[in-house]
C-alpha cells in the first residue's frame, strides 16, 4: 500500500523511517519543494529497508502520489526572526494552499494526515482547503501528549503503560487538557488504583506529571532544536491504523462541529481511526474544570483559525 509524504524535512523523513521499521506499508513517496533533499532522504531510507521491512522508498513529484491511501502533510516553513506566530501561520497556510490542490488531483481518495505545526490550526486549514469530508483530514494532534501522559502515569504507578488508559485532549500545545478524572488503570479509576498500589497521586506528583507532559516539546527543542523521532513514530502508527482499518482509539485532531460549546474548530478528542480516517468521535467524560479547560482550548484555536480566515 502506498503512502505519500509531502514535506520531507525532519518530521517527514522521520515518519518514513518509522514506517520502514514498523512495516505495513509497501511504498513511500517523498515529495518536497527541495527535490534534492527528498532524493537524498529516499536514498538513505532505502538503505535501511534491508534491515527492516521491504518498503520501497523513493522521491517523486505530485503525480507519483497517485493511488496513495494516506498522504502525510509535513511541509512547512521555519519562523523568521521577528515574525509573529500569526505571520508564520499565514505562510504555512499559503504552503498548504499550494500543496492541497495538487495532492487532491493526484490522490483524491487519500486520507490526509496533517503533521505541520501548529497542527490543530493546520488541520482546520487543510480541511477547509481540501473540501474533503471531515473524517478524511486527520491531524496528529495530541497523540504524543497522550503517550507521554500514559508513560508518566505508568512510571509513577509501576505498571505497564499499556494498562493505563488516560487521554490528553484539546490543543496540541500549551492549552492542552489532561483528563485525570476519567483515567483508568486496568479498569479501575486512577485515584483508587494509585491508592491500592501504594503510590498515591499527591498534588506534587500530579503537578510533576502535568509539567512532564505539557513542557516536553520545549525541553527537546531547547536541547536539539526540533522534535521529530517521537512524532515520526506516532505518524507511522497512525498510518498503520488507517491502512489496516484498525479502528483503534487515538487522540487525533479533526474539524469538529461542536465541542464544549464551541462550534467548528479542529482539536484533539478520542476518535476511532480506520480506513476512511476518523470514523467516530467519542465525547470524553469531563469534570467541571476539565470541561472549562477544553472550552478555553477550543476558543483559543478557533480564534487562531478565524484570524487566518479559516
Ligand atoms: P520539520 O522539523 O517540521 O520537519 P523542516 O523544515 O525540516 O521542518 O521540514 C519542512 C519541509 O517542508 C522542508 O523540507 C521544506 O522544503 C518543505 N516545504 C516547504 N514548503 C513546501 C512546499 N510549498 N511544498 C513542498 N514542500 C515544502
């Protein structure tokens, strides 16, 4: 099965690498404005495949996306000195305005998987520009935040992260909402499990975990300038869920008719992911504080998308 990646910089190439290691994909086509970069990544990645899965990785143009079941959108421009967040967003929206008609023409049946940050606003931009049904435009959203939340809870409780069911919703960014109230471990409410395990969640522990989830990207960027391995692996996992029609529940971003009283905004909620993209959105259980935090997150994203004209 063919997957296209438009924008093969750090994130796009890391996603291709993770797909080669994870398998489940037959062919990966890298498209980039910088054709030399795409070719170099394709050649390097192809050399990884004898050690991993037999994925055919090559660079190509938009026409080579024909037949792709998923197209990852990881293209974007870097922030210029002195540039505001909104100006950067506007330039990234222009990048998507160039890309989307060409992707739509070459691969009209593909699910679009948006990775470019700020991912929620870019998912809204891609949804509006593509004219596709809303389930077919999926953003990587808070998949990594949710993974970090589960991992940190698991570490504290000394259990496997697979046994922890806890989600991060809303913006992939500062206003994201960690859903403590509905979290469960092995079918037991989190707080009760923590008590029974002899590892209670004190306010200090909760604050540490919150900070660990919310500030992870800042720490990584401070240390190495960008984040790409984690998101690359997350994107490869979402691609596999779509190609395999898995129907797993992931906190991905998608345009949503209404959330916490806010209309028409893209953000992350638990969603069922299958061959056609987002197949269902499940409103999570929220306490009053979480509900208000989700509303604030949605308002912030809506304002950013509206300021851009989307
Ligand atoms: P990130 O860390 O988000 O991956 P990069 O700058 O490494 O950031 O990657 C973004 C990629 O998007 C670059 O390789 C760049 O050439 C590509 N890109 C930018 N604009 C376009 C465009 N209009 N069409 C295709 N690719 C683009």
